[in-house]
C-alpha cells in the first residue's frame, strides 16, 4: 500500500475521533470542558511524539546495538522502515566484508607484490609478496609513508615524480625488482612489484651459454681454416688437390 495512505488515513481517523469525543463533551458538559478535553488530547499527543523522537534519537546514537522501539500510530511505519533499512545495511556490510576477505585471500596468492596507498603515499594494505619484496610488515607499517619505508633513491624519485608510464627496475634487498604504480579511484594508488631475480639469472645464463658456445665453435673453425691455408700454400700439392 502507498506509504502516504498508511500515514494519513490513521492520522485523520485519530483526529476525527478526538473531534468527535470533544463534541460529545461539549454536548454533555459545555464548551469549556470540551476545550479542556481537546487541550489535554493535544498535550498527550505532543508528549507521545516527543517520547518517540527521544527514542529515535537514542537509537540513532547507536543503531547497531540498541533495539528499535515498537512505536504507535504513524511511528509504527517509521520504525518498521528503519528496521528494514538496518537489516538491509547489515546484509550489505556482511556481503562487503565477505568480498573483502576473498579479495585479500586472492591477493595473498599472487606471486606479485601488491600494496595499496592513499593519495599521499601512506600504506593502507599490502600482501605477503610485497612484504617480502620491500621489507614491509603490514601490522607495523600500516599508515606510514611508503617512501619512508622503502629507502631507495631510485624508488623515491619514481614515486614522487609520478612518471608511471614505464616500470622501474631496481636492485633492492638482494632482489631484482620491477615496480609499477597504477593510480585508481581519485585518492588511491596501487604499487605492484615483480621479482625478476630468476629472470635476470636465466638471462645471464643464456648470455654465458651463447658466449661459450660461440667460442667453442669458433676454435675448431679457426684450426680448420688455418690448415686449409697451409695446405693451399704447399707447393708439393698438385692443382687438383688444392682445389
């Protein structure tokens, strides 16, 4: 049913009953008693409204721990709506908490480090990989400025200058790290770190292998070429053998 109907119909009926009762008093006892009765009814109604306003204020001070009053008249519908809104809010908060827990669990499984910072680079959250890469401790460093936690000149310049188009590669705490900052929302940034130590080591092994292989191949080829040059210059060999 329309909320306006639920509010106004009972209110008009109650007001009509008051006027009807005042009319009966007027007919039986006179106009003075009727006015006194009407005034008393108004005072009682005002007291009831003030009482429910007070209870509403008490509930608004602590909506999650205190119980909503039952109400009377139009207040019944008001408190019923507030109760539904509170239940809906609690459900949304539970869903958000569950989603946040899943998000953090998923972030912990990533091999890349992920750190969330606000607009002035204060650490809000990081996963375990970021703790390993950057030497952070979430319980200790939350709320501290990242540039004060990662004391590396190249990293500090990269963060402060704000040139995030290309990732930063640096050696830190015995690791080769690739760092990238991704702005998101209006007041937050994500720092992503990738441990490229193994990649760098594999690349160095590849370069060494190619250099060694080239040397090993070049040595017998040099010997063969030298032998052929000597053979071709030997006057004892006939022309057919030389060619």
